[in-house]
C-alpha cells in the first residue's frame, strides 16, 4: 500500500506524470475523479475498473473496464480506492499482486 488517509493529503496524487486507475465506478469512484479534476490531474486517469460490469460504459469520457483485465494490463500503475467496499477492493488488488494502492477516506 502506498497511502492510507484523507484524499486531500495524498500529495503523490498531484504529481503531474503519475497515472491512475480508479477502482469502483460508483459514487466514491466519481468523488475521487472529481477531486483529481479539481486539482488538474483528471487526464492522468487511465480508466475505472469494477468487479461488476454488465455493459460497456464510461464515466466522464473515461472507460470502465473489468478489474481482472485492468490488473493484467496495468500492474504497475497506482490504484485509487475508497468507500464502503474498500476492504474488498484492497483484497482483490493484493490477490492480483498490485502493490501501489492508495486507500482514500473521502
């Protein structure tokens, strides 16, 4: 894990060259995206990933993909998680050998 704490204090999120995956396409994932947008780094988000994708979709022009596919394709990027399912998200990412995880309190 890279960081656990309030999204407002995770300074590594604002580094201009860092690329992210937001885990979760619900309310909390959208809040994370909103924070990144407010700080001028929305374009650093590669995609959202989610465990329950029923159809192809996107959020604010950013694709939402299967967590399995994303972890295979982007194992070295920073993953942003938060919300009531954060423990499950964390466990899924760790099982897929993802180590750059930011657990964010929103």
